[in-house]
């Protein structure tokens, strides 16, 4: 009895059916895997990837030292979140500040009162000229070694000069006064006389000592300075009114307008 054989079309249909079943199962498995990875793939597509060819330019704005720098958190699609390690900053060491204190400045002596303006005169144009009448020794040819300035301190007249002459019995100089009598201008005549003694280093005398009763020689024995009158002064080494030390020196002559209303001179 002959064997029955399966026709070729039937076998072909069976093979195709098996291959389709295998392909269907492969598609189902691929779809399931794709669905499970789809969120991660979408997150990866949304996260921009920094270009390696572009350098990040640091900001020129200074960051306060107390603000900590920002830390970038990696995307969960690439790396798991890392727990930052706590850092401990040691406290700053406090150093004591030592301040140096300067000693107080020494107290300086007060400045002397201002000197009234005075016009110095020299030679024949002033009170010293061939026409000057010397009531004491003529010292017009003595060497001029210092200028002279005049100032008034309370009831004193001070004659400031730069000279240190030898002394006799504690005194080393004579102050002079020049007074014009017999008119003003070319009609009057200058009279010169000493009116006191000055000790070594002494510069001030009472204004009362300028009076004529200290000059003791006429015509100035009864004279006294009046406010607004022009008078001149000079200082010389000893020898004009007594013993000499052998030094023939004097100051320049300084003239001024007498500023005081009264000196107490007898009339």
C-alpha cells in the first residue's frame, strides 16, 4: 500500500506560520523592552550635553569670601546623586590688637606779642647826622652790629637786639632816645641822650624810665614822650655814660610814633 505524503503547499504554509509566530514574539519582546527604557531615553534627549570645544570664561565679578561656591548636581540619567561630604572650617584665630600711644607733645611757651611797626633809619638821613646834638658821648662812629626792634609789653618798652657785650658790675649796655626839638622837618634839631642801664640779657624797661628825669641833661631833662610824637631809639655798649669796656659797638636806630597816651612823666 503506498505511503501518503504531505503536499508541498501545506508544508510551505506551516513553515511560514511558524516564522510569523517567531517574528511576532520578537516584536512583542522588543516593544516591551523599548517601553521600559523610554523614560530614560527621553531624559537623556532633554539634558543638553556641554560642547567640549567651548571654554567657560570665569566671571570677573568678585565673589564675597563668605559665600560658598555653587556645586553642579549631575543629571540622574548619567550618574546617581552623590551625598556631599560635610566640611568643617576651623574658627579664625583672634589676635589681640596692640595700639601704641604717643607721649603728649611738650607744651611750648606762648608767642610774644607782636612788635609795633617801626621804620629803622641810618646815617645822615635819620637822627644821626652831623647836626645831631649829643647830650652824652657821641657814638655816631661806633660800629653797627645789630638791628633794633621795639615792642611794648603792658607798662614796659622792650628793645630787642642781637649783641652780647662785656659787662661792668652786672650792666653791659645803655639805651638811647632821640628827640626832635625846635620844630618839625628841617627846622628842628635831633637831641640824643641815654636814659637807663641794661643788665646782661635784659631787654625791657618801664616806659616811665624814658622820661627826661632819667636823661638828666637839658634840654631833655624835663621832656616826656607824647602820644603821636616821633621818637627814635638805639642801644650801645658801655662807655657813653660812664666807664667803658673798650667795646665801641651799637645797634641801628629805629624810629616810631609814640603809641601811649600817658607815661607818667613830670612836666
